[in-house]
C-alpha cells in the first residue's frame, strides 16, 4: 500500500481552528479526531504485521487471550466478555481461526449449550511469531517511550471507566 503524501500542515489542528471560528472552542473535537486518526494509523500498521500470518489484529487478540488461559481454552462467551465484543464477532473470529487450524472448538462439558475454543499448537506458534514481530515494531507506538505509553494508557483509562468497561477500584 503506497504511503499517502504528507500534508504541509496538520489537518486536525486546522479543523480545530476552523471549528472554533464557526462554533466556538471544542477541544474534545480535536481530541476525538486525533484519537480516531491514531486508531487508523495503528490498526493499519499492526494489521500489516499480522497479515502474513493470516491474521487480523482481532484474531491475534483472540489467540493471545487463549494463550493466557490456563488450559489454553475458554468458553466463547468468556472470549467475547474479555475482548469486549459482541458474540457474533467472537463466532466469526473463532470460526476463521478454526478454518486456519489455529483454534479448535468443542462442546463445553460444563454448559450443554456452550462451546469451548482452544488454541492449537500451530496457533501457539503463529501467535508467538506474530507477537515477536509486533514487539519489534513496538505495536506501532515506537514514537513513544515507556513513560509516554504509560501516559497514554492513563489518559484513556477514565474514558474506559466511564464506559463501564470494568469496575474501577481506586
């Protein structure tokens, strides 16, 4: 994919100036636009790294989650809960991983209606290789040092708390 030409100005800063003139100051507009653009940039970079493994970042996250599970398997409902995605998305993701031989599915013996997804040996190998590549490129955040990454995490955490992603205990 060819890299787009760099603009001679920051279009988000320019939009902020024009927005302020037309409707008044709204720092949240510039912030959300910056976050959305950062999301596009990071997702494109990360997806480019995992694509040779037949993965998207969403599929990679599911594999990583399964490696974190003690037995290498989790109920589909737990995967959706942990990845904070709709059950339909989990099914699609796991089905694609299964077709690639990276995940196996079986009925959950503890829940007659549920399904367990488990990572295969091939899935572990692919996950480990993709992880090495992602870590080599700092998950696209190479422009930041460890403190900068911690600051980003801290800045975004209140938004996640307000969305009730998890119970904040502080």
